[in-house]
């Protein structure tokens, strides 16, 4: 959602392509210009040519994680852990509580409810397609899903399990001892927090949403987007949203200062949360945040790291003023949100895992 | 778990059958006596003959609910509602929070954590096979699943949605308006709390656990129970556990006073909770509770309406002292718990529903 106008990560050729689109000035719903090739296959419309330079299709299958091969046993273990509330001190909060796969991989809360009803400090980002983000958390403090998975389990305001307790809890459940041994064969003591993180990472990497209308468009189905959605895509390119929201996740690939042209106000940008600065301690990172993915954005309200904006139209308007220095018209907002609606992919179909049962000696929930 | 020694719901012929088993005095693991018939099929062992008089097999398919036909559309709606945390004022607690289908249909908590981390007053009973209980809740205050489903949504210490808010919330989610219309065709305003309860009931009625070793035994597979489990079954019959724990759910069919022969103590039977009396106001119902099912009992710790006993062996010992007036030996407890382990059936395989998304006008969670 946040664009840093001065940081152009998009190759200049892409920016040029966007400018060209702008100078042609045509209705994005109508293919423009003659075919550029003489083959029998009709040339893709210029908007598609530009889009293909900016964005990548979500694949049907997960990418391989370096040093963490996704065996079926490890994915199955990760799925159990993802849904197991016994990883929380209370035995009442699981990964799926805040990253609900029925709700776009989020909890649709401003900030999440954690241990003893404490509130988190930032909005829970979606787990869907998160494997493709350049880093995890709003401030990018975790390099990848594996590192991220270690956070909430032991965070006192989230699942609140003391770090040493996580493997104790899991070792106390006989079925997990077996499941870890199968997922990490040959390890003398496979039940570790580090292995739990690896298993969670391979499961989460499988949570992809391919086949969005926009992906079908990128693949060459010109009819996958309506004329209005194509207008939105053109606007998205021409207005410069693509400076930050690009790549496979249409976001998720960089950090950007929130409030380049105008402050969005203290409700959206509280002075106490300096974002990326808290990780790097570099002054220029103050109030920078990871640019969130726009994939499945209509499912993942409320918006921004504060979760204070519930209406996608309002979020788009804020972006125009704060990041682009351009007050968007209603028609532009209409088109942009129509385009964003085309970013909803097929949601992952997940069978609820039957969890290994506790026994009399299993550590019990904190009172 | 509770037996009322003076209330014999089992026909006296069954009690006689149990006595006969006792007088034969054989190891229950060994079939006793000659075949009673002259046909080619060997006669079932006497233990099985007795068991068939006391217990019924869990079917593979749900029973029909009177006045509430289970159409696919209604079951699908009920499944969405079951997993939807937006039915709670906080948007953070769903039916599945306390009746987790990965954890035997319970939350494995002494008492459940509800709105603003309030604790419920009694242990959450399993939803699995609950359709076969004579009534719902520990005090039987709901006649059936449909009536039960109306409780937790509006209970201030559970999901805490004001009663009028439930349909408001659901009407505010466009996908639910469609789903209710499909599930309740022909109704002018299908989005009602009453219809939500009906849909939840048909989904919950589908949550059966057939094919437990004990069910395979009842169906005639004499090898489905080990010798030790058969000893446990004999003990279960002979000691009188079957006076209360009988029928299809091996419990769930009657109320029983807790502490017939000896008080289990204030931790297990706090004086402030008079159980069934709170519903009927009949003095003789004081400290009576619905006899819980023993199906999947090894998955549903902790035990009793207080949830204060985590070890099934201890729970069995309490039952001996409090309900049977008989201090059970270690060997008897071993055998009884082995038998109870044979009551775990195939857990329902449920695909997590993708929930209809909220929109900008959808009512938001209570702050």
C-alpha cells in the first residue's frame, strides 16, 4: 500500500513502458495499435505487454525453500502445527487464529487478539503467497517464513509460549514425536523449535492462490479482465502505483516510507511505530514499512499496518494523497478497486488435520 | 462419567446378562461356552451378545433431524457458520474454537476461554456424535443441537453477540445472504438466528465417528478388541458402569447425580453449580448432570463438568468411588481405560470452508 516515490525499484524500461501507455492515452479496455509481429498468433494487447514486464503469475505449486525440502511428511507436520492451539501457552491460539485460511489468510481485525486478550501492535498480514515476499512482518525483521514462524509462538502478546516450552510441549504429545521423526529422519532429537519452524514454513509456502483473473490475463486470456478492470490496471500503472506494487505479489518486494507527499495522519501512522527503522536503526528507514501484497486484497481488510482503514476505496484514496501526491478521482478509485478485485485467486483447499492427542503427561495449558 | 446407582435405565434382563457374565468367571478374552445355534455361522461370544443388548453402533451417515432436512446447501452453510469467527462480537471466536474438530471436538481446556478471555463455567463437551445425546449442555437445557447452537453465540462469556446482532452481522456479508437463500429457499428473509441454528445443527449432526474398534466388535468382528479391552468391557458391564454409560453414545442418554456413594470433593463438584436443578428446579435434580458420552474419551480430556481431572485413569477411579461405591483396583482401571481406548472412531474429515468475505459495510468487530 505504501510507495516511496523516490525509490524506483522498477527498472527504468518498465517505467518507460508505463509512460508509453500513458502517452497513447487510449481506453485501456480497447486493444491498441497493430500487431507487432507477423505470425499467425495475434500480438498481445499493449497493456498486457506492459503488465507482463511488471508482474509475474502465481504458480500452481510452491517454490522450493533453500535448505528446507518439502517432503510430504514435513508438509503434513507443518499443517498440524499450523492448526494446533497447544503451541500457545493458553492452548487456545494457533497460527490459524490470526491467519485464518477461510478469511484470506488474515483475521479481519485491526490488530490481532493474543494471549489474555492482549492486542498486537500491527495488523496481521496474510499468509497467502507470503513465501514470495522479500521478507516477513511489516518491518521485515524475519528474512523468510521459517524465521517468521518462530516469532508469534514465543511473543508474549501473541501465543506467549516460553521458547524452551515449545519443544517440551510437543515432546509431551506422543504423536508429534513420531511426526517429527518422520519429517526429519536421522535426527537424534527431531522435536525442536527450529524444526517446527521449518515444517511450518513448508506448509505455509504451499498456501498459494493461483488462477486469479489477473493471472489468467497475464497468461494471455485477454477476456479474463473486464474493460473496467483493464482501465484500473492502466491507472495502476500510469499513476505510479507500480513503483512499489509490482512483481509476483504486486507488493511484498520492498520497503517504502508511508507519507511521501502528505502524512496520512496519526491514526494511520502513529509516531510511536517507526517501522523498518526498529530493525535497521538507519534514520532514513523511519516510518518505512514493507509494501504489502495486493493479492486477495478484497479479502484482507482492514488495511495498513494499523488496520485502521476498513474500506478498500478509502485505502486507495489514502495512497493517492500520501504516496503519489495525487488526489484520485472517484472514477479512478472505482477503476483501481475493480482491478484489485481481479487479484483474488483460488483459495487453498485445506483439510483440517486431526491433531495428535494429548496424554495424561502432556504439559497442560497455562492457567 | 456419572452413574446413579438407584436409577436403573437398563432393562433388568441386561443386568442379568451382565451377572451371567460375572458368574461364568472366565477371561473375557476367551470366547465362552459352546455355540448356541446349529447353523454354520459360529454364535457370537457371550460378551458380544451382552454388549449388543447394551450398546449401538455409530452409523456412517447422520440421522435425519425432525423438521430440519439436511440439504447439501444447508450443511454447507452450517459448516461455514461453524468456522466463522465473525459470529462472535470480537470476530475472534467460532464454534470451532471450543469444539475443535482436530482435538476430538473439544478444546482440551478445563473450561473454555470466551469473550475478553472470560472463562466458561463448565467444560466444553465434544460435538462429535452429540446428535445422539438425549439433550445438550451438561444440564440438558437445550433439547437438541438446534437449540444448543443458539446458546454460545449470544452468551456474554462465550461469543457475546447480542441476539439481534447475529442476523445483522450475517446480512452484512453478501455471500451469506446468498447462502441462506439457497439453504432456506422460498423464505422472504432467510437470514435469521433460527435458520443459522438449523444450519449449524445439520452440519454438527454430520460430525460422527464411526468404525471405532468397539463398533467393529459390535458388528461381529471378535478380533476388533484385544483380550485386555474385552476384560475392560466385561468389567465395565459387571461393575455397573453400564447403568449410565450405555446406548449409542455410551452415555449421553440420561442425567445422574454426581456423588452417589461418596462426594468427589468440591474441586470436582463445586457446591455453587447444582447442574440439572438449575433447569428443572426439582430438588432431586440437584447435582445431577447429563452423563457424558465415553466415545472418543481418550481425545477429550480434561474430564467432568469442571474439567479438573486430566488423567482418564484418575477419572475412572473417581467414578468407582463416587458412583459405584467401589474402589477400583489398578488392574480394573487398566482394563477399563483400555476398553475406553477402543471407543475412538474415525474422526470426521472436514475441508476448511472458504468464508464469504466481509465488505466495507459489514458490521465490524466490537472494539
